[in-house]
C-alpha cells in the first residue's frame, strides 16, 4: 500500500464492493443498513467467522489478491467442514492509513476470483480506519439440510480416519517464503508456495460427506492438532500412521533433504484440507468419491477402542511412537 488516490468511505464501498454483491438482490447494492436473506424451509444456516491480522496470519507484504483469496478461503473451509453450501458473506475491513485505490482494486479482484470459484456473494460489511495493522474479518453463511451438519464430535471407535489432498505443503511453502527451505527443485518450490498462498477449500467434498463421515474438521492448525480437536470433541483416542499420510512430490523432496520436515508436515498449519472419520464399511464408497472428485482421500489412521479420550498417538512405519514437538498453531 502506498501514496496514490484514495476514495472516500462511500465511494470505496460503491466502487469496489457493490459490484461483488450483485448475485444477491437482498444485499440492496450495499445501500441500506442491512441485507435481507430469505429462508428456505427445512434448511439450516451455518455461520462461521475468521479474522486475519497482517504480520500475524499473513506477511505484511502479501499481495492484496492473495490476502483476499485467503480470507474467503479460510471461511469457506469451515463451511466445507460443516458440509454446508456457501451462500453469502459479510466483510469488515480495518485499514491502516497507507492503502490506495490500486491496492483496493486488487483486493476486490481477489475476492471476486474466490467468489466466482466457490459461488458465494458479498452482502455487507463495515469499513473503518485503524492505527494498527491491516485487520480483516469475514463472516460466511452457508446452507444445509436441517440435521445434516457434519460435526466434530461424532467419531466412533473403529472409524477409519481420512484426509483429503496432500498434507504439509502449506507449512513447507511458508518455510520457502521465509527463505528457510532452499535447494528444492524449482517446480516443487513453486508448488509449495502456491499451496501456501492459494488454499483451495474442499467445498465439493464437504457437500458429499453427509451420510459418509461420522465426524469432520478442516485442517487449519495442523494435522496432528486438528485430529486432537476432533478426538477431544468426540471423546475418543486415535492413532495416526505417519507413513500413510499423503505427501506431495515436493514435500517428499523436502523430507528427503531433512527428515525434520516430516514433523513440520504433520504439525504445520494452513493446508485447509478436510479430515474426517468414517466407518470401515464405507471404504469402497469413499474410494469411488475420491475418483469422482479427482481428489485423493487417504486413510491415515483409526479411531481407537481405548478410553484415553482426546489422545492422538502418531506412529512411524515400525509402529514406534513419534513425538511431535510442536503440534499446531496456537494464538496465545
Ligand atoms: P451503517 O452506517 O448503516 O452501519 P455503513 O455506512 O457502515 O452503514 O455501510 C453502508 C453499506 O455498505 C452497508 O450496506 C454495509 O453493509 C456496506 N459496507 C460497508 N463496508 C463494507 C465492506 N467492507 N464490505 C462490504 N460491504 C460494506
Ligand atoms: Mg446501519
């Protein structure tokens, strides 16, 4: 953000944000005090919110399109983990003094790209100035058939634990970005950076997990930490087989260079894949779904029968326990 022309508050809203709300007539072109959404019988609304602070959740220098994409994507990932269809979102912006029209145009463009990809529309928000860092907050609404919500708390003993996609790429990408992981093949490096910069929430998968998954969560804090959240909520213990965890070719190269990168992959955040548990009898259905969505769905462990509720045991190929030094991002 720097210099250049800066529109006033109302011009900012009409120029950059009103074009993003056209899909919802009830947003009134962002000209009223609130939006009005109609309610379909038999449907529930899922509500989720995430707040991102520059210098904490993304680097200050991150391009505005990427910040916008991330902001929407992290919320869409929560809707996916609940099994909901994206519907609409509101946006709060706390802007430091140094933004300009070019920055805002790029930010709005990033929102538009994510809106178009995931069929969600802006319906309102608030815009303020702040003496602190750029702070963005987004509330997303999704629709789901009443009673079909995917919860964290219904994993059952004997369930197989699955993850979508590949794990650890975003944490390794952040390491590349910080200049702490070099010497990788340049295509691998670009792949890891993209996985960090452009999380792809598994919305289509979430929509298909109703009737399959007993419990689901999205992987934002890290595989080990989010599995622990699921285990705690479900009051079960579980075993994670580290050698079964799906890794990209790029992640495998990083791990071959330094085996500590495996620990990072298992505990690092920002992948925005889905983690779910399902009865073993549904293995064939899950394989078929994986093929249909062209998205790997890989069994990585089991919900255990014992009583150590909330415990996650991570094992290597020889059945030896791996202790993860840091398990997941903590805000405080
Ligand atoms: P009010 O004073 O009634 O709270 P505002 O002046 O804050 O309204 O906002 C005017 C309109 O612009 C409202 O419809 C509000 O939802 C919308 N709006 C303000 N900021 C944003 C934003 N960052 N993104 C989307 N809509 C916004
Ligand atoms: Mg008002």
